[in-house]
C-alpha cells in the first residue's frame, strides 16, 4: 500500500511539474557530455604537449 502511494505521489508530482523530469534527464546528459569533453580536452593537451 505504501509503495502504491509513493508511485501515485510521484505521478502527481510529474503532472504538476513535467519539466522537472526532463530537467533531471537533461542535467544527467549534460554531466555526461561535460565529462566526455574534459577527457577529449585532456587528450588533445597531451597531443599538443607530450
């Protein structure tokens, strides 16, 4: 019963604020991309100055 309640609560939160879900996904993607960019930047630094 408790789990059902939390599911319902989550759904109603999403209905009130659908952007929130999107923002969570977006920030995760952003973090991932930033990490990749930093790795690429480090690699190119090494190539320029081994």
